[in-house]
């Protein structure tokens, strides 16, 4: 029941109004841990136990400037930014930024700073852990609050977690010619000049006769190569690892539309993994050994 403006009449209003106006300050508080939109972030800096990472958005890609100038994994970075943008406080500890050392915020375990296209900067600090939550602060607001373990786990990622692990940066449609060399075979495939959507076998010579009137399953090579991602990228491989590529199990030469060649050498299996190296980089890619099975093809396997 309600009296409006001190009048004499008593009005009957929905109970939902009472619920709405009866909310406390804490109920109405902005509970986002940081005021950012993931799609508007132009650059970020992340400092955690693994060191300092700095990355900038360049068109549709993310590129690190620290600790090394390499591409970032776009999906991994987008997932990190989305996690921060959508994270909510799980409780308020203090309305004032007092006794920061008590909460581990004087020397935070994690500092994340995002900058949007207009230069607006937002910084999140994460300090000590208590039970299953961490103390945290948005430096633009006075309060100290708690965040959940899953957000901390995202912010604790290291360079190796967020860097690009794509082995070959070519789209299937850009590849014009493929040469596969292993211990027993040398296969050469190329697109037909009169119909680039179809492929032909150029070598071995005997297979050129077999393929007449048939199609070539180029996808059996294109799919595993263009989707190939490393388990780990080793920027400074030890001599013992490099020695594994002295006599590679498989050598691939990919030629793009503009004539650029990429040579990829893949070692024999070492336990559950194999190692690969591409032209233009000193890094080694640690791969699941399944790639050797995928590329263990005979000419007859490609004709149907």
C-alpha cells in the first residue's frame, strides 16, 4: 500500500516496486571488475609471475612487442580479453584503498592494463589469495574487492600460452603446389591451370597415367598442414633438438600464388612428439607425432 505525495488516498501498487526501490547500494553497484569492451581494446600489458607481456592489435591480428616481436594467438588473446571484460566482483572487501599490503595489492601478483583506440587506460591489480578468491582492485575506483579463481587463472597465462602456435601461415586457397618428400616417396601436387579448384599429380611419373579421369584428394595434405598447431614453440632450441632434423622424416615444400616457398622439415618421432622447423625461423615447433601418420601418403592414396 502506498501514499503518494502525502495525499489522503492509499494506492495499491505492485510488490515489484517495493523490491526495486528497496535495493541497497551494494545491489546497485557496478560489479564489473574492469570497465572495458573486449572488442575495443587496442593494446594491453600483462605482468604476472611469467614476466611482462605487451601486445597490440594490428587489423585482425595481435602482435607481441614484449618479450618478443611475434604474432599472438588471436583466439587465446580474445578469450583473455573477454574473460576480463565479463568478470564480476564476488564481494567487496573495503570501500577505501587502505592497507594495500594486507591484500597483496601494494606489490600485486598480476597487473593487467588495457588501452582502447581513444587512448583510455584501464588497470586491474590482483593480489593475495584467500580461500578460493583473490583480492583485486580497479585503479580508477577506490574499493578493494574479490575475484574468482578462473579469472586469476586467465591472467596468470604466460607468453607460451598466448603466442601464436600456427606452424604454416598460408590459407589452403593460397597454396598452388605441394611437394612431399619422405624416405620412400616424393609426391608433387599442383593446381590445374584451367581449373584451379582441381589438383593434379605431377610426380611420380607413373601416377600421372593412373589419375586420368579421376580426382585428386588434395585436402588430405592441405587440411593437416594448414591446421597444424604446435604444442610448444621453442625459440632457442638446444643442439640436441636441432640434430633431430639432420635427417627429417618428412620434408614439405609449399608454393603460394605469389611464388613464395615455405619448406617445412619434420623429424622422426621422439616419444609422443616430433619436431619441425620452417624456413625463415630459427624456432622449433613441437608437434604431436600424429602429423607423421597424416602425411604418410602414397600417390594412390590421393586418387579417387
